[in-house]
C-alpha cells in the first residue's frame, strides 16, 4: 500500500512540475511598427513549446511562457532577440517555482580617458530605421557602441574623442537618411527610404 501511495505521489509531483511554466518579460529596443512585432514574434515561435507570446509595441515589451522543464536561460533569450534584429534592454522571469530573476542586458561600458558617451536626437520609425542608423553611426571611425531607441528617438553613442567627434556622427547618420537634432538628411536620401521608414520631418 505504501508503495502505491509513493508511486501516486511521485506521479502527482511529476505532473505538477511538467505543468509549471516560466513567464518571461523582455524589454526590447527598436520595435516601431506591426512588421517589427511580427518579426520578433516569429523568431520566438521557432522555439518549441513557447506559448502566449505577446508584443506591446507602445511599451516595447515582449512576454511569453515556456515550460519550466525547458530551463531557458537569459543567454538564449538575448540571442533570439539579437537574431530577430533587435536589442534586448532587460530580461526578467518568474519561474514556475515562484522565484524571480532579472538582468539588465545593456550596462554602461567602462570608460578610459578618451572615451565619451553622449545622446543625440535622431528621427526614425522602426527596426529597419534602427539598423540603418546604428550601421551609419558604427561606420564612423572611433565609435565603440551605438544604440538607437525608437521610443525615445535618441541615439546613444560611446566613442573615442581622439578619433572622431559628435559632429561627425551627426553627419554620418544624416547622410544615411535620418534627421538629427543638428543635421538634416538630404531630401534625395530621405525620399529614397522605405515607406515604413519615412518619419515626420520637422521643418
């Protein structure tokens, strides 16, 4: 009888554990339109057993559930967001056992005497804009890191002040078709942007 009770208890525990889900919340930079949300959602749907995927464009937040048995780690979440073409800002998860884990993904880098970090205004709309803006900024000699936020319409840059200047970054981004708070993009370049990327210009 005791053996039967132990077997039942073990089966009940196993079923309980298998039914547990980890609930992930991921803040994502670069989500500007339904097309962006679709691309991110599609990437996560490639993972077996992920469910209840929701993307809040206004807040830039992705939420989903995955069985606790998957033991999904933050490194895998970061890679999925990166592979979808976006930037993870923070990740939190409520595990099936009730524990909560959090991580700020993009921490500020250590600076040496020549490194400067500044934020400039850059207009854009979506993930394609983000890729274009960051590519233009990262193409400037001396840039260590460039991250554009569609929500804030700002570009954060870390650069070597001995190798480049903030003005050079403004000009490079504008040349790619995006107005900054100092330099306006050439009309011809702006007009050739994808329709999704044509932000409202300030006269």
